C-alpha cells in the first residue's frame, strides 16, 4: 500500500509539473486573449484534480490513472494544434 501511495504521488507530481510547464508556454505565446483564458482555465482545472486527490477530496481509483493521462495528452495536443 505504501508503494501504491508513492506511485500515486510520483505520478501526480509529474503531471502537475508537465501541466505547469505547458501553461507557462501558453502564457509566453502570442495568442488571442479569449483562447488564452480558455486554455488557462482548463489547465487550472486539470491541475486541481491531482491536488484534490492528494488532499483526499477525490478518492484514489484506477479510473483516474486510465483517464487523466489521456485528458492531459488531449489538452496538450489542442494547445499545440492552436499555435
């Protein structure tokens, strides 16, 4: 159980770091303010999910590990596609 908790925390740290990096890239890009606001709002919501899991607001589940990486990938894909 301790190993599982360590893996969850490591995964969340990696996801948070990656999302923060991508959000900083969006801030530096020259895009429309409305698109920037949408991307930043979505990114902050995505950042809230791992934080909520760490503080046990959302329970740990395997569904999180299956869906969350896909959502983050699609978020980053749409950021890159809208450059």
